[in-house]
């Protein structure tokens, strides 16, 4: 029996020797590599925090002390140490253990995350609640250097430093977001990590400065007048000190003793303290150490070789988007592209390679990305922003207020629209139709396949005013990609087949599911119309009404929430027209959607041929035809 199997709760770690902890760290890495190589998951971030997580659970007392994981993708070690070893094999699978902290799973998961840069805000909340109730527990936020680039992290530092409540922020600095970290904050941290001046004593620095003729002596005097003398100029972490935090570090995040010592020190500080920990992403698994970005979030792979299992498949929507944008950008030098820390996830890495000057990675800063695009547009260029549906939730006001109100020529590509699979409810893109379709001025489309996506991008670049289009995470339909791009008629749906008995309206690739169902229904004698909605805004009211008036029965299918979704939009059209003899069955989601393979989720929620057939049964379509025939 290994040491890991004997750990049923963090308390079991406290009496282990450093030798035993070293063996345990190895066992944890093996377990994580084993399960992630078969289930997929966030490998590199977790391998980097093995020692840090062990130290946290040895020095603090979770769940009394609150450990809050930013983004939460690095919580696997924490899960393994807090009584979830048996379930770990089910990580990210349907009805299995979540890949992110989940309150319903364990009292040790005190705050749910998935979206970045929230941990310090939550920690300030926990700390204030503790103070108000006269309690004494510790509150610890663990935030990566990538997540630190998000605006919310600064809002929280600003509040925490000012409020002087006892709080520990661990900055887990591995010099990477998913890709290389970007921005001035990242450069600053890099300086803290590498600048040899920081290792020098105050006297040494003073003597070096004094040697600079004229300037040196003046600088020393200035510095001495300032807060802490020379420290003010040259000691690491002064930025955080200025925010009201005591800065400890930088500390080697793979040195168990050093980590535990610094956490003991942090525990003694009665005010906000920031511990700067340097870790290596992918630590202990060579393929991940060599290519941490590829192993950040990874599908199944061969753990002996590190080879990623890939089946030949049609290109993904993301790839087609990235390639088409490059093709168009060759011809139009005004096109620029923006990502918020997801260059390869959004397919913009290709654009970055080809047009480095026209490519902007702004860090984990979706709000800034969108308003920055508005500025670019008014400045005369053509910005294309690509953000995942779930992360646009962050930038709603910026889309509504900064882009759409003043009709800025900004193109919003909404990647990962619909359910995304194993990452689960924090990452599913199932709200964007509801929150974007109501924004005036915004032309909002959804392609049924990757070929139509190309035409939509082309159309968007021709249009005046803001345009959005949503497409899913998956591979495309495998359709032919037409070389010649066309402008789609704005606000016009595409009628793919006609039938008098039923109208099925699909949005995005769901249209193919609708066509499959129409084939099945035809076998049973039901003639169905299938409409590819194409435009969520403006809606093709005329086409919708024309077919609904005839069939009187409508089914809407969307990979999205029902509330406020596409089906709701159709009902609004029918109600506005007073068509109260038309009955509508809507297919979509009613609640937060669990994790699981996309196909399992679609089938489970009736977003399938079978689901449409069942909806047709509920509408009694067959009985109606038989009734009509017998009359
Ligand atoms: C608001 C938001 N935008 C984008 C992401 C996607 N994302 C997940 S992890 C990550 C990088 C995080 O980097 P860092 O905080 O340094 O953690 P590391 O993985 O390096 O440990 C990004 C961009 C997210 N989770 N939330």
C-alpha cells in the first residue's frame, strides 16, 4: 500500500516526514498522469502545484481554513488529499468527479470556480464574514500569474489592501497562462523572478548606486526619504506592498521545506499578505515540462510517450474560423484580431504567426478586449474579437454599452457555443443567445456548418455595425468548403425542406439534427419543413410566420438554454402576430448543464433526432394527419 492510499483527510498529512512527503508527491503525480491520460484534463497546472497543495494542507486546517482555487483547474491534488481518491477515476466523466472545485462534492471545496481571477474577491468576502462573526480561521486564495492579469484580481487587491483584513494570497507563478503569459504584470513578475539585484543586500545596492556619478547619490537620498529607504526602490514585490500587502518571496514552489516555512510566516501576519511562489508547469512529467501549453488542458494521451491520441476528423469550427480570417486578412490590411489569453483555443494562433503586428493577446481580460476593440473600430481598423461563449459573460456591458450602443464595427466571434463536454457547467456556452439577441444594433448569426461559418465571417466583415456569430466546440460536419465566399442576405433564414405538417426550426449545427428527424418523420408520413434560422437577430419573421401558419405545429431546437433562447424568440414572433392556434415545443436546456461528453449531454436533453421525434409525438403530429386524412 502506498502512502497516498492512507490519506483519507488532510489531517493524515500532518505527521508525515519530509521523506514520506517526497514519496507522496511522486504518487500524486503518477495518479494524476494515469487518470488524465485516459479521461483528459488539466495536466500541466496540477503537476506544478503538488508540493504547494501538500504544504497548504499541512500548514492550514481545511475545511475550517478556507482554500480558494482561482480558475480551479489545478484542484486535482487537493481533491486527492481531501477524501476523493476512490472517485478520482471518474474525473470529468458524466456524473463523475468535477474537474473544478464543487461545493456539493466536499466541504473542502469552499468556493466554485472555472472562470478566472475571482479568488481574491471571494477570499475577501470569506475574510470579512469571519471578522464580522468574530472567528479566527485563515482564508487563502491561490491565484496563477495568468489569472492575475484579469481585472477582477486588481479590484480585489485594491479592496483587500485597503481593508487590512487578515488574508493570504498565494501567487502561483509559473510564467504561463495557457500559452505564454503576456502583459506588463507578467514582465514585472518576470523581473522579480530573475533580476539578480533582488538577491543583493541593501548595502551592496547602495554602494552600486553611489558609483553612478551625479545621479547615484541623489537616488539614494530620494529613496531613503521614501517609505522604507532603499527597499522602496529595489526590493521585490513593492507593487504588492503598495497595494497594502506584505510581500513574501519569491519562493521555490517545489522545495517543500521552504514552502512550509513561508506559509508558517504568512500565517503569523495579521494583515493581507502575498506569498510569491515559483512553480514549473508540468513538473515531473517530461512531455508536459517540455510543452506546458499543449498539456495545459489535454484530451486522452499515451502516458508512456506523451503522444496525444487523435482520430482523423473534419476540421473544427475553430480551425475553419482561424484559417478563413487569415485568408481575408491577406486581402484587407485593416483586419486585426484580438484574443483574451486563448490564442490557440480560438484558432487565432495562425493569425498571430502570419500577422504579428495585427494580433493582440490582451491576457485574461475579456472586458478590456471588447472595449479595446471598440476603440480600434472607431480608430478606423476592423477588429475581430474571438472569445468563448462562456467568457463573453464577463464582457456583457462592454458589448452592450461600448460596442453596440454606438454601432461600432466590431466583429464578435463566439467560440465554444453550446455545451462543451467534460469541463461542465462553468464552461458550457449556453447563455449567449439569451443575452446577445436582445441587444439593439447587433447582427447575430449562427452557421449550420463550417462552410456557412466562412460565409458568415465574410458577411460580417462587409457589414456596417456590430456583428456576432456563434459556433460550437466540435469538429465540423465535414462539408465541402466553397472557395468563393458570399455575402449572406441579412435577416434571411434558409428553408432546407418544405412540408405542411410540421415546422422544425434549428439554429447552428442543430439544423442537421432537424434534417435527420425530418427524414425519420417522412418515413411515418409526416411532411416537415426544416428551417435553418441563420439569423437570431434580425429574425426572419416573415418566413417563420409563413410556415407556422400552415403547419400550426412548430419545434425549435437549440444547443442553449430555453429561457430567453431561440425558441423563446420564435414564440415572441408568433405572439406578436396573435397566432394563438400555433403550438410550439422547444428543445434545449432548462438548468445548469452537467459535465459529460457532448453526445451524452445532447441525447440526455433530447437534442437529438429521437428528442425531436418525441416532441412531434407530444404535438400529436401523427394523429393530426390521420385525423385530417380520415375527414
Ligand atoms: C474569464 C476566463 N477567461 C479565460 C479562461 C481560460 N483559462 C483557463 S486557465 C487559463 C490560464 C490561467 O493561467 P494561470 O492563472 O497562470 O494558471 P496556470 O494554468 O498557469 O496554473 C485561462 C486563460 C478562464 N478560465 N476564465
